[in-house]
C-alpha cells in the first residue's frame, strides 16, 4: 500500500511504500531530509522574508536549474577542446603572430640608438630602449675572476640590448652614459657598427 506524503520544505508530493512510514528520506527536489508521515494534502512552503539572505540553502527552483544544466566537467572539457581546436586551426598563423609581436615591440633600432646621447641617465635610456637583455658591473665581474681593476674601467656598468643581430651596448659611470656602441644588420646581410665615447 502506498503512502501519500510531501516534503515539508518545498511541498513536493510523493507516493512512497508504507514501509517508509516514520523513516528519514531526502527530498529529490530540494535535497532537504524529512521524516515520512502520511498527509492528506501537501503543505506549502512558508513565504520567505526579503531580508533572509543569510540562508544560502538552495531553493527548489535553483536546484532544478542546476540539475537541468550540464555538469561542470562537461564545460571544462569542452572549453579545453575548443581552445585546442582553435589553436590547431590557427596553427602556424597563431605562432607567427606571437613571434612577430616581439618584433613589433622591438626597441633595438637604429632610430632609437640615435636618440641616446652621452651623459644621459640610465633611467632616460631605459625609457627609450626598455629593460636591457644583459647587465654587467665590470668591477664585480673582475673580482669574480680575481682581477684587481684600476682605472679606466673601474666603476663601469655595461648594459646591453639585443634583438637578433641588432645590438646596443652602453657603458655607464656614475649613472651617466660614457660610451656607446651599436651593431645593426644591413639589408644586404652585412653589419653596420657605430661607436661613441
């Protein structure tokens, strides 16, 4: 014989076996547990006050939406699949664009080299060329090798900017450019070298 009952939390109606009478079950609609009792008519859930936001228990409509949607793992796997597919379609094109972006922001140019003047500070040079690819403090390098450095190299700090065959090398003493050297590839494949200081 079947027992007619309902969830006291969301009023979902059930028809359960009489062996369930007095036992705790979990509502399939709102996931709240309740004790099975025989009821004549399902009870409506109490109206919720507007300021009762502290209760973060899922509401029946919210639960149905979650159950009706796709599981999260499907979205994750699908998203990864779409990303791989797009990268595969872009193929070398995406790689070429990525590699080319380095040359679009290349600051190691003859034009930028001509902007640098003897006596400029390191900060002024970095504003033109960006961060250097290599920095060497000659005093520290010499001491690592066990060499006692005296003038004229003492106190020199050498910064180098490189992009492919193009290179700008500047020496600083007391935060001022004291020597400048550059090397740029010509259109015919040769190198054009300049120096000052």
